[in-house]
């Protein structure tokens, strides 16, 4: 019976959670407390742990509650139930979009959106650089941030010139983390 309850409870969470994991926390709380699987204090601790571990909060919570109440099988069932609605919706959207992408009007709309998306990404990047190099609240200039930003740009664009593919974003993130640690410790 616990396995069916875990499936139904987390299927409900997966079906009615909109707006991301933080918006889903009240629904998760209601379901978990209604079934009496864990108490409020344990749920609060688990939310904190779920935020600090890799992976989506809903999946982490479903796996934790499932393992607490039904062992490994309970964890698998709860995790499967919470992701099942999103999986089905994505499959349906892919099927619908595959046929919609053949439509010339849909292609035109998507082609029109590409420059907008590029502009939004570039504006976000420029804003992040400006915010990190210049502290606008007290009008100060952070030389370390400017040098790191310049150095990363040189490394990235230099790697594109040398390898024709460019540096992997993961490698660049790791490289920037190491430089940031060295510079600010």
C-alpha cells in the first residue's frame, strides 16, 4: 500500500507543480504531511539538503521520502512518479513541434526570435561583467575582476582561433573557478 501511496502522492506533485521547484515546495509539503510520511521539521531539513545537493529539489525530495518510507523500491517509485508527468508532456511537445516546425509561419516566428534571444543573452553577459567589474552602488572599480574577465575572454577566443572549435564551456567554468579561488583567497 505504501508504494501505491508514494506513486499517487508524487504523481500529484509532478502533475500540479508549475513554476519550478521553489513554487512546488508548498505542494510537496501538503502531500508529504497529508500522507504523514515525515514531519514538518524533517521536511524543512530535507529541503535544505535538497537545495545543496546536485539535482532538482523535487526529485531529491521524492527520492528521500520514498527511501524513508519504502526503501530502494519506494525511492524508485516516488522518483518515477514525480518525473512521469513532465516526461509525458515533453514527449507530446516534441511530437507536436516536429510537425509544427515544417510550417513556414512557425519557422518564420522562430527565425525572428533567434536575434532576440541572442540579444538577451548578450545583454545578460554585459550586465554581469559590468556588475562584477564596477560596483555601481559606490562607484568602485575591481581590478581583479576586470583582469579575470579579460583573461577568460582571451583564453576563450584564443582557444577558438587555435582549435577552430573553442574551449568547452565546462572547462572554461572550471578554469574560471580555479582562477577566482586563487585571486580572491
